[in-house]
């Protein structure tokens, strides 16, 4: 899919009352609390706290004199960096941290460095493809056919998929590394659907891409290599620790997010008329769910990613609002007969496993209901 596909048309006549009431209720919530939809002082205090922690852990890692100490502090650095990214990068991609777009872009460029992902390509994949067309075969790039996972009933089946519910954690663990060292480069050199965004071919974007990759490589390998050269910690151990910790961080991040689009949801394959037979808002309910962090205050540290359906409906709001907005969504969904679900993580995991098993069965044998 390296050419621009026709835009899909949702039925905007449906659920107009729900859409209008949700917009009005969200505005009333902001007015009643005398606030705005972007980040506030407490949000930035959290980011500063995480940034300071990351710097402290990294500085200690560079002073390690044994491999065990280095692993401990480097893992703490990567984990804290992941939390920093989880709480800011995602919001910034939707323009919900700062009012001015350029500040959101700058924030994304900074916090992505420890994770290694390119902010421009990630935002395009996430906002323009996944958010616009979630769980729509051929449009949502998060469900693209691949040798590891069969994610929709419309994709071809291969024998390895029957085991995907077992090896799924491994796929989650290598996802961040794949994004950093394979997918981003395919995007950059025009081998993916993102090649349609021609403005990314400008020299400035080429420079930013290579600069951010160099900064990432420097932080996770080159600087530690220089700082620890007089110790017994070897270069291959530094590299091995990086890939190991990156895999753990990736596993946590991916399993937190992706199951919300697998848990007893629908998938769609657009017809030749490029029409979806329901509203975009109802589509969000049919293709995602909220799950409840327990205890509830964990939502603040997960960047609101547990309330994922609410985010899909109101992506322009900072995640600091998601708990309140989820209650509003639930109330209006009941009033307008929208299929809202807020489940536990235990239930999310069970439904995720059931989905992977279902998609892993050979449809030619009549096992998929």
C-alpha cells in the first residue's frame, strides 16, 4: 500500500445526538472546572520529576563498576524514560500537551530519544491511520499483515499463527526494537504507505531522522562505552543490556495498549463503495474498550492508556482528563445505546488471549466462528 487509498466514508447521520451531547458535556466539564483540555502545572511537574529521575539513573549507570550495577541503573533509566514517553509522547502526537503545535513536536523529538523511535513517522501511523480507521483491514497500519501475527479475519492464514497466543509476549518484546531499527528505516526510504507524505522528503526531516537516531545510539551505547572503558564491562555486554532492557520496556508498553483493540471487538473490510455503515463514533465503540487500572490512581502514571476508548473519542484532551471523561462517556453511552465497556485488566488479558487463539485457527477448517 504505497499509494494513497481512497478515504472511507462513515455515516455521519447516525449517532448525531450522542456526538453533540458528548461534545457539549466535555465542554461543560472544562467550564465547570475552570480549566482547559491541554496539560496543566501538575502534568508538567510529573514530567519534570520523571526527567530528573531518568537523568539520575543514567548518571549512576555511567559510574557503574560492575555489570550488575550497570544493568540495575540502566534498566531504571530506560523504565523511567518509557514512563516519561508514555505520559507525554502520545498526548503530544495529538496536540494535547501544548496549545502551539511546534511545542508538541519539540517535546516528541526530545522524549523519543531514549526509546529510539522517529516521532514524525510514529505520529503519522498513529494519528492519520490508526485513529482514523481503527481495525479496518488495509487502512489501520497497526493491523498490517505480517509473519508473526494474524490480527483480522480477512488476512491469510499460515501455520505459525496457531501458536500466536503463546509467542505473543515475544512479539511485544521485539516490537520497539523493530520499530526503531527496521520500520522507521523502511518509512524513511519510502518502502511503506507513509511515503505518500511527501513533505517528509525535505532535507530538514532527513537531518532530524539521522540526528535522533544518532542521539539514541549515543545514549544507549556510545556514551556508556566511553564512560565504562576502564571497567570490566565489555562493549558486547553494554549492547546486550540495551537490547534486553529495550525488550522488557517494549513488552510492557505494547501489552498495555494493544489489547484494547483485540478484546471482543469488530473488524471491518471496506467494500468497493468505500463506505462504513455506521458513524465514526460508533466505530470507536465497536473497535476498542476502556480497561480500569487498579488502583485507579495508576491511570495518572499510565498516561491514560488504560482508558483507550475514551481517548479515541476525545483525542485532543490531555490524559489528565481521561478519568472524568470516561465517566461522561459511560453515562452518555448508556443513554444512547452505545456499546461502552470498561473491564478489568484480567478480563482484558483473557479476551486478548481468546482473540489470538481465534485468529490463529485455520479458517479453511471451519474453526473460526
